[in-house]
C-alpha cells in the first residue's frame, strides 16, 4: 500500500530525468478520479500505523469493552480518506477502474495494446 | 669445465715434481693467465655425480698437501687451489690459506677476491652436503644469491620474434619453450602486484575529504550541473554502457548482489526479540499487561520493522493508555 503510493508519486513527478530517455514523460494525471485516488493513497499511508494500533485495541478479547468502544469512536473520527478500503486499483495509463491486472497495473485494453507491439517483457500470445 | 680440470690435474700432477723450477723460470706468466681465465669463468657447478666429486675431493686433498709443501711454487699452488675452489669440498684451513695465496697473487683487489673465493667455496660446500644427504638442491636459494640479468620486455619481445622467424621445424619448440619460460616468470612477477579491483569485497566507501567551502550549493549551481550533465550525457554506445547507465539510475542492481542494500539496521538480534525492557511504564498485572505482552510477542517475530519502529509502537501504546487512565480507573 505504501509502496503503491510511492510509485504513484514517482510516476506523477514533474522532473525531467537526468539522462535523455526515449520513453513518454507524462506531467499530469489522466483525470480527477485518478487525482482523488492518489490523495487517498497518500492519506492511507500516513494514517496506516495509527489505524493498525487502534484496530489492535478494538479487535481484542482481553481489554475491557469500554476501552474498545472508545477506540471505535476514535477510529471513526479519523479522516474518511485514510482508510485503505477506499483505494481503487485503477489503470495507471488510462485510469480505468475495471479490468485492471494487478501485476502490471494496466487495464486489459492497454495491456493488449502493448503486448501486441511486443513491449511487454515476457508476455506472449497464448496458444495451446 | 670438467675436462679442463682433469687436464689441469694431470698436468699439475706431472709438473709437480719437475715443474717447480720451470714455473719459476717462466715467471708464472702462462699459468697466471690461465688462472685468471679460470677465475673469470668460474661458475657455480650443480653436478649430480657423487662419485666424481668424491674422487676430485680426494685428488684435491692430495694436491693441496703436495703443493703446500712446496713453498716456492706459486704458479702451481694457485692451479691446485683453483681446482680445489672449483671442486671445493670441506672448507679446510688449507683451502683458506690457498685462497689467501691466490688473492695475494692477483693484481686486483686482494681482499675482495679472497672473500669471493671463500663465498664460492661455501656455496660448493652447501651443495655437496645437500647432495650427500640426498636432499633437493634449492635452486632458488642459489639463484637468489646471484644477480639476475633483467632484460627489458622490448628486448624479450625482439628475442622471441627473432626466434620465431627461424625455421618452421623449431617454431613450435621455441614458442613452447618461450611460453613455458615466460609464464612462470610473469606469474612470479605480476600475481600480487597491482591495485586491487575490489570486485568481490565490499568496496569501502572512502570518506569525502574535500570539504565544501560553500555550505550548500545554490539552486543555480544545481541547475547548471543538471544542464552540463544533460549536454555531456551521450547515448550508450553498446549494451555495457546501457547497463552502466541503468545501474546508476537504480534500475539495475549492483553485482555481486548484496542482500542488505538499503537495510542499515545496526541492531543486534537480541534488541529485536527481547523487548520486555520497554514494558516498564505499564502496570505489572492486569489486562493491559497481558495485551502488551502479546504485542511484544508479535513484534519480536516481525522481521520487517526496525528496532526504532518497534520501540515507537510500544511508546504509542504507552501514551494511549496514559491518556485513558481516568477511564481505566473507573473500571
């Protein structure tokens, strides 16, 4: 989760690479939904430790229940975007929310496009 | 050399009874010249014939005794002495006397020649002793004493080329000989010489000695540096340069692969596992203690967190429970 957020940050960086590279350099997000998703990821990364600890107190059979109820209220008070459940694994290039393969972070259409142009390493048309 | 000695011994034997007067008459001209030639040509002999050596030794002893009895025969004494030095078995006092006589007879630096002769005698003695014992003659010791004639590599190259330009029959033999002779020399010379490449040892990052006078480089300096790098960076000419570029960018790992790149946890294992010392701020009994012990058990099994992070974890809980103290006391 943290790694994904970091990768997204790198990808959206507006720095020119020090060496001239033939790849496309995008200096923008594809759409606003992608921007919001990026914000959610960032916030989830920031609050991850807190959430983990409060949840450890909540999901417990040892501690008194009053304490757990207080913990419930506390976690609900955290910003809504800090929960990891709101993150959607969108396609990195087209921001498509569905049909995204997790390994490549690409939607099926983009994946097919690149694979047919032999730009996906180790990907071959299946035939058996 | 051996035949020469035999002739000499024969000649000396023959001449010993008669030639005393003759040699005196000649003025030791020819025998002296011969003596000088012999001394000039003197080489270290490494012969493996024990019997011959023993024979010569006995002969030399007899001759030494015979010649030393004749006081006036300067010419004959040096001859016998040279034979002795050449065969030289035990460093007899007779031989020492003979050596001193030889040195005195020579026109050159007497003490130097005497010392050289004695050194030669000693060497002979060593070699013969080792042969007697049956031990292997350590040629290296012998060679190390001698001065090595060092040829320049250019000369060596020309020598090989000259040899190669000879007949085809001897081509292979000479090449092989040259190679076999050259290889041990090279390996002896160049195995442990030269800078270490640090391929397989962790290259120790030398501390930067050059201190920057400016505390921090300005933005303009950074921009200028970036511009220069962008202009001078040529596209990679081959796969190797491409891989170098990738390694610099961080795309490619450094080989040999270091499993602990980026991981700079200096803490020992016991600091990861035995975390009970951090539990001092908590009450010793009760559900909270129970809960914290479980937390510590889980942390001790976690290989992904550093010691710092684990300590922070525990401290967060401590802070949290302190804030909730009033609530806890109500319960």
